[in-house]
């Protein structure tokens, strides 16, 4: 015969399991999850294609996610040389797919560097990204020099 205490432990355990399953369903990109969930962004490595992005014109590309609520979402004129592409996209879904969830939720600008094959090679948060063109070009040059 089981005790009342055992029954309570089983019920609490089942409730915890249900909460974990619902949370997992919501965060893994189920079609009806809000904002497509996180689409398992924790699995995006720096050596695989970023879902939904690609290099432009076969050039190394800088993809900027300026962050939700940021006032200045535009790239400065001539920020990068013509050897590289620059995309500024405020879409929170793109920020999540790039592994930059803080840019999706608040004003926390970030960017990812994508090689000429559309593979994400670097990503970071940088609230002053418009001031670091020289460093970004050095990184992009390195991406362009490897087949």
C-alpha cells in the first residue's frame, strides 16, 4: 500500500514534467509557438549556415541587428568598403536566429559576420558598432581570404 506522501511526490513530479515539456515546445520553434520560439538557437555553431541569412554577392557580410527600441538603426554611409556587404535588419526573429537574443528584446545592438558561403563565423554585442569599422573590416578580410 502506497503512502499519501508518495502520491504527493508523484503528482508534483508529473506537474514539473508537464511544465518542462510545454516550455521546451515553446522554445524550440514549434509552428504555433510565439515568434517561432527560439528555433533551438543554442545549437547554432560558428561553423554552420545561419538560418535565413546568406552572404550577399558572394562577399563576406556583416549582418547588424540594431536591437528593439534603438533610435539609430541605420548604418553610416560608407561604413564598410565595397569589398564587403553590410545588412542592417531590426527583425527580432533574425536576431534570435543569429544567436543574439538580447537584440530581439531590447536595445542591445549586435552583429554577426558571415563568410562568402553564408556561414556564420563571428557574432557579438556591440552598442557602438558604428565606431568600429576598421576592426570589423579586419575580421571580414580574414573571412574572405579562406576558401
